[in-house]
C-alpha cells in the first residue's frame, strides 16, 4: 500500500492518511447516496499521503527537526487502529450514516487538535507552506464534514 520513505514518523502519518482514505472508500460503497461526497474525501486523503511522500524527499535534504513534544507515536498508532476499526464497522453495515459522519468529523478534528502536520520544525519557507496547506485542507475537511452531518441530522429530524 505505501512505500517506506525511510522516515518512520512520516511513514506513520502516511499510513494514517491512507487508513482514513480507506474508511471513506468503504463509506462510498456502504452509503451510495453520499458516494460523491465520500469519494471527494478519498481523493483528498490520497493526495495528502502523496504530498507527504513528496515531502519526504525534501525532508532528507532540508534542515527539518521533529518536535517530539508534539508527536505521540503511540497516539498515532491508536488513531490508525481506531480508523481501521471504524472501517470494519462500516463494511459490516453496523453503523448509520449519522454515526459514521460523526466519527469522520471526530477523526478530522483530532488531526487538527493534535497538530499532526505541525510536528516538523523547519526554516524552509516551502516546507512550512506545504505543512500549512495540509493543515488548511484538514480544516476544510472538518467544515465540510460538520456541514454534512448537520444536513443529514436535519433531514432525519434528529
């Protein structure tokens, strides 16, 4: 699924993005009425993973430092396990659209709250710009996911 970048922490972030994309892919199948909505997220999560792979090349040549206080390896492993468990539930058909939207919103919010893309410190303007763009895209995911959750709740009269 992913090729190692040689940077374990970056590999872990890529795995996280891929797991989220896989969850959203399962949602396109289980919830076909919202397949276009989920498919957009699938493509964006893939793009995030691809950007991280491209950044790996730059990370090897730029002066980039890991802020260990901001990065919890165990926490990311736990997050990946959680996403994979949610995917299994979606595939089994044991969650409602409201439940999976709420879970997806929580996942996206956690990325922002944990500053997953701000664990690297660099003087490189281009590197800072790339990590800021990833954060901005994730914030947009939060907004779009929250809006869809609100819409589905209204349509369900919940």
